[in-house]
C-alpha cells in the first residue's frame, strides 16, 4: 500500500503477459545482439539491426562523402602525370587491340541533296527546255504567285466574344 | 582495322578547312587513334594537355548544369574542340579561323568509330 515503485513482484507476475512493467519498445541493444547471433550470415538482416548510433554515423559519413564529391576544389585536383614508358605501353596496347579487332567498314553516307554526276557532259549536252514548256512553267508560277497575293482572311464572326458572366 | 579507320578520319580531316588534327584519346590523353597534318602544333597533342579535359569534365559536371559535353578553347592561333565521350575524348585541333560549327558537326561522323575504340580502351 502506498508503494509507488516495487520490484518485488517482478518475477511473480510475469509469465509472458503484458503489464505496466512491460517495455513498450523492445530494448534495442539486447534485441540486436540476439538477432545478430541468430542470423549472422545474412547480411541484410544484420544491416537492418545495426544500432541506431551506427546508422546515424553512416548517414553522416554519407552526407560528408556526397558533399566532398560535389565540391569543386581546383587546388586539390591532382593531375595524374603519365610516365613516358607507361604512355608508350598504352599506345602499343591500343594499337594491338585495334589490329586484332574485326574488319571495320566505313559507314554509309546519308543521302545528300547535291550529288556528284559521273558523266556531266551527258547532262550538259542534253536538249534544252522547249520554249512552250518554259512559257507554261512561267505562267503557272505567276498565276500561283498572284493567287497567293490575293489570299485574304474573310472576317465572319467577332474575334472577341463576351462571356455571359452572371 | 586501324588503316580503314585512319583513312576515314583523314577524309573527315580534309572536309573542314583549317582542321589540322583529329584525335581520339583515353581520359589520360593517350591516343587510341589519330590523324594529323604537318601544321598540327606538337604541344597540343601531348597527354599533359589533353588529359586536362577529363578533369575539367569531371568538375564541370558539378556546376548543376548537367553533364559536361563539349569544351571549346580559342587560342590566338589555334582552336581546340574536345568532346566528352568518356572513357574516350575526341579532340579536334584547328586554326583559329576554322568554322567551329563545322568542327562540332564532325562529332556524329566520328561516332561510328567509337564503339570499336571503346572496346580497345575498356579491356585494358
């Protein structure tokens, strides 16, 4: 009676049942050790059960690493100077690799508007266009031009329409 | 295979007025294939000069403007156009009066070579 905190009945009334003494959250440390022991081979479950502190640390490390890679530090740039013999070795290696490769074919050119003509004299010595055809082309073009000039927009409806807003 | 590739690149070299050299190198500036004429400045073909591009490309990618694609350097007598095709880098060395747009337009024409060249670099 009047006892606010007593550990005496801890052992007697446990029996796996939940009471006011039962932890709502499972103890992370003890829980982890058991899980790690049980599934030590399984990496994923192990990673999931890492203590909170390590999680935080790794997250911080990740942030640090990301920041470091995103920083442009010109002074810290190290120019990898290639040794002379290393350079020659690599050149030789690439040449060998290319030689050993299969035969390479020149890519086909995309069709061009202007093409080379093999026998230009044939085209140049061809019959010129007849006067009748030339007249026909000229008149057709001038008619088309005149038609284009006369093209007008016919105004039928009002362009600005008032909406019936109440 | 190298001969046909060189022949093709030589044709491209002749196509642009003022273009002196076409180089395809790895990221350290070691040439995998190159065609050049006698006007090419020797200094511009050194790995110490060419390898700076890969570094610049790595750092330039951090500017938040996307992946680094092309670098154009105009000097008083030359211009150098470098195209990022990492692990390969295409370098075009030309006179300062050459048409830069034409140089950039050569990139898709060099493209068909790259898969084979990448294979040579990748296995090393």
